[in-house]
C-alpha cells in the first residue's frame, strides 16, 4: 500500500471508529438515523432530520477528526460505491446540500453557540453558505456575542457566505479584543471581497 493510501486509511479509521463506537454505545443514534432519514434520489436541499443527525454525529469529535470532517467542505466526490451505507452517506453529505429552509437556522445557530468545537465550526460554515437572510442575521448578531469563540465562528461563517455587504461589520471586528476574532475577521474580509 502506498504511503498516501496508508495515511488516508488511518485517517478514515481515526474518524469512523470512535464515531461508530459512540453511536453503538448510545444505542439510539443509529436507530434514530434510520427512522428519521429518507433515502431518496439525489436531493440537493438538506432536511432538518439530516442536519440534526449530522450535527449529533460530529459532536465530541477530537481535533484530528474534526479537521477531516471539515476538509470535506473543500473537496467531495459523488461516487456511488456499492458497499456504502446509504443512510449514513446521506447524513454525512449534508454539508454538500443547499440549506434553503429558514427552519434550519435555529438548529445551526444553537450548534454554533454550543461550545462543541467541531459542531460549532461546521454550523458556522453552513450558516454562511446558506445565503438565507435569517442565517445572515444570526451571524451578524453573533459578531457581538460575549463569547470570543462565537464571535470568531461568526466571522468565519460570514467568510463562507461570500456576502460582501457584511464588510463593515467585519472591519469593526478587526478591532476586537480577541486575536482569534481579529484573525477570523481579516480572513473573512479577504474571502468576501
């Protein structure tokens, strides 16, 4: 096996085994996925059950697992291998579907403020990419949150929105007392302009 393939295999194992064990220990995680998720032809829009299952599935991921999860925002293959678990695949690809329902915004906003490192980072990106006015309002409001982590995530979410109309708020965030927020605001300004 090549070195790259070995690394990818180990990375996949590092992500999937702990998540599978946690779901197995919980006993209800898989059952709720099966009962709530509908397996249909390619559906471009995420539904609430899939989004909630996705966020529940990534909560508690360690830093390496989270980076692997988040890297799928940047690359994705739609190949359909015959041994894929179609329910788990549908849930795991929620980040590649359009968030077009304002009904999903409260779940994403709650996840962004949850304190769970991975779920909050994914939720901020999904809020930004949605393009929904309600999601934009949540992100702009979160720029003023008392928690620096939430402010940082809000700036990153805005960066994923490609919404240059938020530039004034991001410029103000450049003066934030937290260096992480300032760095995120600078990155977001570059991303939206």
